[in-house]
């Protein structure tokens, strides 16, 4: 079982940066694929980025490529999302997710069995 707690959200101006962190507890973290999703008001939750258990492979949704970077530290049981050049359309609640059942690099909500409570990111224009 994995427990996830996000932090690092806040209010930032367009063009600014934020770094989100997700602290995980549980024995299976180092073997879990980890991802970030986000949900804007009135919209469905969407995939943002994923990193495989070893950290050797990552994947991003097109709208954040070149601006966001996902990373993980298995020794500290953390996964991070560095967000640069933020845009107002990045405003959302950001969720950390873990897939403890498979080594796939999933981008669907159903691929993930553990979720954090979310952290709000607001980008002003």
C-alpha cells in the first residue's frame, strides 16, 4: 500500500515557476510507476507526466513538454514536478498518483490505484 501527500502548490504569475513534491510512504513506492495529473474547474482530470520506477523513462502530455520536468528520488520516496514558464491554462488541482500493479507508463486514471489529496496551482495572467 502507498500513501501520497502533495505539497508545493500556490499562486504564481504567468511565466513563473513552481515545484510540486509528492511524499510517499509504503513499501512498494520504489517499484511503482508515478505520475502527475491535474484537474481544472469544470474539467475532467487529465494526465500531465509519468516516470517509470527506475526514473529512466518519462512521458509528458503535449501541452507541458519542454516546460515541466518529472523526477523521483527512490531513496527519499519522493516524486517531483518542476513547472517552468507557467501559463494561466496550467491552473488546476495537481494530483500525485501511483501504479503499484504494473510497470507500464500509464496515462489513464484507471492505471493508478493510489492518489494524493491534491495541491492547488493558480497561475495569474
